[in-house]
């Protein structure tokens, strides 16, 4: 019907399946994010490291390329090993923190600022689906920065090295995948929780960094004063680094962990303690979201 | 007629506070008014119909479905216009309504088409690409109505639809609601503390007072009854003869001072015949009015009734 016919008519067409409605919020969010030039540039820049890493992997396995640049023998200087992939994950994960701090605070606060949340939830769309949709925005963006390039690089290396290398180094793939998910889930939950509670976006973004850096500094002060390592429990990047170290190397680590997520030898904490603190942080974020994501406010 | 909303001992508590207290009613009207002073529990009742608040006792059924077990299905059939502002300031009006329609299950293309239609229907066609944050209060109210109807609901919940509107905007909103009601494609629940809004838009009213049901009345029947209830102002002739003639025709009459007469017309008597009788009895009818403000009478009685129930 032409829009100029100003009348109301009921809808009798087909409805979309439930799972497709979960994609509506991410689609609109990506349209909005795409309008930000800064974000586009930052996002594209975040792929520079994986691209350079891919070139290195390719060059190491192609002597003719090295010869072209008069760098024969350079392959002996570069090892495509655990540290190579840990560094990639560390860099990309730090960029993911910046991206989450930029994108995350704008996810829920605009819906709460003028009570639009009640309109979302007045539709056949639950609170859990709302949070899942908002999380999907961050998880998709952060996945493309972390485990997706990590696994692609791993596949490239396996392809160039041969099948046996892949089986010998399966822990790297598992570490890249599971370690990235642990990190991006935590980032997404934290960003959404802060977005739900802090309406002013720059403050919410600042608080994201506060959770990681201020708490870590506080933990370091505790370590120094008390001559202990337990202050690291306040250092989220240390906790995540411990988890990664276990995923990549098992119980006998040979490295100090990934860049930005260092776990110096001798300062390790028991893995269950680290996992428990991370789980507590995630639960606290879920609780914060549950308190704010409601169709109607309840004044007791 | 099937009940649109059935309340059976519905109780809603927030902590220890009882907000809705054992409401029992069966609402069948095409357009149902929820009336009550501020804080009576109207918005809480609407939120309970949407499944936002869980009943602490009793049951509530919307379009035959239990809110406890089928809240999602019910929300798929409902369009909701909340009392307060509800929009995303940075989004254009039509994009916001389109997104809401998509969340209600409409495919992309249909959502887009219906969002445009809804905006033209509520009179915002020319401003549909402006961001919602720049809309005036009246435009925001109309945009809320647009998002409530865009997906073609079966039941429309309107919470204080004329809140904060100036008289012309209020008239436009009431006309829209009356138009939607007249089309007969969906049923309406209009919550308001304004008697006029409910009287103009509804054919059944549920009056709440302090969370309790104060009265439930069929306004259509009241209006029909009122159409038979007349007040006359007469001059000249012998009023006694005129009254006797009216009573012979089956009218119930009561004479007042200065030629005022109240009467109830029987079903088979038309108003035109009153003038014929008056002509024969040499009486001038200077003013004839139907009884008005029946809802106001009911509302005031309900508010004054001990225990809050008529």
C-alpha cells in the first residue's frame, strides 16, 4: 500500500523465526558503528599486526621471497613458535580492550537514557535475548580481531609446515581459541555492565581501563607492601595471562606468557584461584545487567 | 464475546507492598479504559499484562493466554505505548520504528514499509527522517503510537496517551485512537487518569483505587441508558398536563422548579414525539439535553465508596 494512504491496517504476513530477531540489534549497531570514521580506521589498523605476521610466516617458508630482499638466512632469526602466537594474541587482545572501551559504553546506555528498553522488552524478545544481541555486537567485532586471525595464521603455518606440525602444536590453536573467548567474553560483559550503569560514555570507557589498570596498580602496591603475590588477584590481565599460560603450555610453563599479559616465573598463582576471580567478575557483571535490564522499574 | 483480559484474584506485590490487590474482572470491550488517580496501579496492571511483573497470586489472561506461561506469545500480539518517554535520541523516527517492527518479527522489507505507513498515519510523515531527540513532546507521543501499531498487533495498550499534550495535539491523539477503534482490527486498552480520554475512546471502564477494583462498567450501555434520560426546560402552558401526557405515553417523569423536567423515555418513544406532545399541550421546550458525565458520576462514587468498591 502506498504510504500516502494514511490509514492503519493489520499485518497478516509471515513472521521471521526467533533466531533471526537476535540479529536485528547487531545489524543496526553495525550500521551505526560503520558511520564512525575513527572506529573504521582503528578497526582496519588492528589488522596490521596479523597481516605482518602472515607475511612473516609466508616469507619464512619461501626462500625466494627472502632472496628477493637479500635476506637469505633470515628465517633462522624468526621462529614461528608458541611465543610468536602468544605475542599475536597479546597485541590483538590489548587492541580489543581499546575497541571494547570505545564501542561497549554506547551499547545499552542509549536504550536506558530515554526508557527505550521497555519497548524492546514489550516485544517477543526476552531480557536474555536483549543482552545476547548486545553482546553479539562486541563478540563479533572482538572475535575478528583475536581468535579469527590467530587461527587463520595457525592454519597458514600448518599448511606451510605440513600436517604433523598442526598435531604437534594443537595446544596453540586451543589456546588461541579458548583464551581469546575467555578474554572477549569478559570484555563484552564488563563493557555492557558499565554501559548499563554509567550513562556518560567517556566515563564508562574510562572505567573499563580503570578496572584493568588502576586495579592492577593497586594489586602491585599490595604485593610490594605485603611481600606477596596474591595482589595479582586484582590484576585482570595477570589472571587472564595465567589462564592463557595454562591453555598454551599446561602445568609446566616455559615462557612468561603473552605480551601485556605477563605472568613472570615465580609469581604464578594457583589456576583455580585465578579462574575463580575471573568467574566472580563475570558474575558481578551479569548481576549488574540483571538489575538494570528490566521492562519496568520496580520501586519497592 | 470472548474476554480480552480476564483477571482472577490478581495480586502483584513489590516486596511487602501490595500494588494490585485481588483484582477480578472480565473485560470484553473493544476499547477498555483503565481509570484511576495517580498511583492507583494502572501502569502496574499494564506492565503485568506485558509480563514485566509477575503476579504474586491469582491469574491474568490476555486474549485467552495465561501471562505466567505465555508471556512471550502475548507480547507478540500486543502493541505498547508507555507513559514516559521511550525512544533512542540518536535514531531517526522511521529507523527506530522499523527496528521495533523487525524485533516484533516483521521481515526487513515489510518492517520498512509499515514504519513509513505508521508515521504517515500518526501525522509525522514529513519528519520521519529527523532524529527522535529533536521531536517535540507531541511528536514523541505520536512516534510512540507509531511504534506500537507498526507491527499490526491484536491488542494495543496505551498508557496515558495524551500525557503532556496541548489541546490540539490531544484532539489529534484522541481522533487517532477513535479511528483505530472504529476500524475494528484490534482491541484497545487505554490507561488514563483523565475521565474525558476514557469517555471519548472507550466502551468499557475499569476503575482502580489504591490497587483495588473500585468499579467496572460498560460505558456503551451507560450511554444507551443516558440517551433515554432527558432533562427538559419548559415554558408556558400547564406543566401538570404535559407531565400527565408524558406519563400516559410511558415516560417516567420528575418535575423540578421553574419548568424543569427530568424524564426517562420508553424504548418505543422518540424525542420528536416529545415536541408533538408539547405542541398539543401548548408547552415550549426551551432546552433539551441528554444526561452527561455518567462516567464522572461513577468515578466519583467509586472514589468516595467505603472500601473503594461500588
